[in-house]
C-alpha cells in the first residue's frame, strides 16, 4: 500500500512541475527609499557621509565666490591699478545785488529758486560740469588721449580712442565728482587724472570755462532786460514822431499855429462886438424917444447896428457853426479846436510815455548792472602731491564684504530650496 503511494508521488510531483507558474511582480520602492539607496551608493563610492559632502561643497563655494574674488581684487589694486591724482576747486555764484541773498536762503529752505537769485545759475553750472559741452571745450585745450589713454594706465581705466562721444561723457562722469550745498550756495568739484600736472591743468580749465559760462549767462540776461527796454523806447519814440507829424499837417492845413489862442481871440472879438451892439441899441432907444425914423441920425445908427449884427453873426458862425461863406475853405473854430485838443492830448500822452520808457531803460541798465552774476572762487586748483586713488585696502575690503554678502544670500537660497524639496 505504501509502495503504491510512494510510486504515485513522483508522478504528482512531475505533474505539478509541468504546470505553468504565475510570474511574480517586482516590489515598488518608495521615493525616500530610492534617495536613501542613492545616498548609500554615493557614500559607498566616495567614502564620505552626505553631511560631510555638503560641508565640502560649502567650503569649495566659499573659496570660489569669496576668497578668489578678494584675492584677484587685492592683486589688481596692489600691483595693477594705476595711481590717480585728484585736484579740486570750490566756488560760488554771486550777484552784485545784495538783496538776492535772502531769496537764495528762501529758495534753499523751500526748494524753489526765486526770480533773480543765483540758485538757478548754480544748478545750471552743476549740470554743466558733467556735460558734453564742457568735455568738448576741454578737449580743445587738453590731449585727452595722452592724459587718459596712455599705455601706462591700467586696462580698466584706460580710455579707448574709438569710443563715441556718448561713452566718452560716461567716462568723464567717472573722472569728476561734484557737490552743491543749498544752504551756503557753495559748489565744489574734484577731477581725477593719472599725473599731478594733468589733474591741476584740467581743474584750472574747468574753473575758467565755468567763469565763462556764468559771464555768458549774466551778459545774456542783462542784454535781454536792456533790449526789452530799448524796444519799448523805440515804440514810444515812433508813436511820438507820428503824432508830431500829424500835428504839423494839422497846422499846415488849418493855417493856425495854435487854434486855442485863435479861438480865445475870436471869442474876445465876439464879446467886443456884442458890447458895441448893446451900446448902439441903447442909443437907438434914446434917439427914438426924441426923433422919428426918418431922421439921419436914427438911420445912420440903424445902419451901424445892422453892420454889427451881420459881423456878429459871421463871427459866431466861424466860432461854433458852419462857415459863413460856403466858398471859404476855413473850417469853424469849434471843429478845429476839437481836433487840435485831441492831437494835443495824444501828443502829451505819447511824450509822457516816451519819457517813462527812457526812465525804464535807465533803470533796466542799472538793475542789470546791479544783478550781474560772477563766479567767486575761494579755493583754486593746486598741484596734488600724492595719489588719493585707488583706495587699495578699502576697495579690497569692499570686494570681500560684497562677495561675502552675495555668497551668504546664495547659500541661504540653496538651503531653503533643499528644505522645500524634502
């Protein structure tokens, strides 16, 4: 019985082995396990732990980002950088008008420049010191290529002769430093060059061109003020001349030098005629009481009265009405007097305006002379004895500090990103 069972076991085993088996699925390894396995493999390959690798990379980045730039900067400033000499000057824009000082103080406190003050001219000069106009004026007196483009100058500060004028202005901005004090209206500048002689020469030329600019601005303002007053005088003089010509034509056409005096004489004559006429009429009344109308005395007196009445009528018409004779060309005195008085008033007004413009011209000239600007130089450029730039130790320390700050910021960013990826 047992033998039959034993004999059937190989057959069962053979049958079981002959059946197909299901393939087994590969286990899924989580992401942390993969990172751990990778770290384990890396640790096995390098022989270091992950923390030691990070510390090694941190030290290497410190050397590359901080130590090497500081070392290169120190080498440049110690052995390569050229000495730069600085010459400075100080001046102030002043005015002959002492009252403008109060306006300058008010402008300094409020930030607004008053009319006629020197604050505006000071700001113009401040912009002029770094402008293209000054640079082109300096290039006419100084060989910039020899002063700033020599081979003995280091490569960072050497002037390229092929630079356009815009880049040359930017280079000039490196070489000059300006400052302005609103409270005292004092302006200073410092210009750098690679030899003491060039620094002093360029600084002296800057002062010279600054004086020329202020003189030009002052002269232009003076010319504008005086020219305006001259135009007013010319206009008033032309008007007065026109009115005088009209008065001359009026006198020629009216045959009257002074219609006012003529009118006064005519009025006096009319008054005399009226007085005579009153006397004759009184006599006529007295004669008629004793004589009749046919009496020679009465008739003669009547003819005298009629003649005076006709003469009075003509004179009254000449003074205030139409001309007595239509053929006469003389206008009445009333119209002549009205035209004359109008011309006379216009002429007097024009003469007064002309006198006022002449006085304004004199005041404008005096005011322009009183408010004339000038440049008061209290510190002239001197020959430098020692180079002030570059500040080798300070610049090296600044490179180290800046590189250290940048490296620290970069390290913080990297560690922050690494912590967020976990």
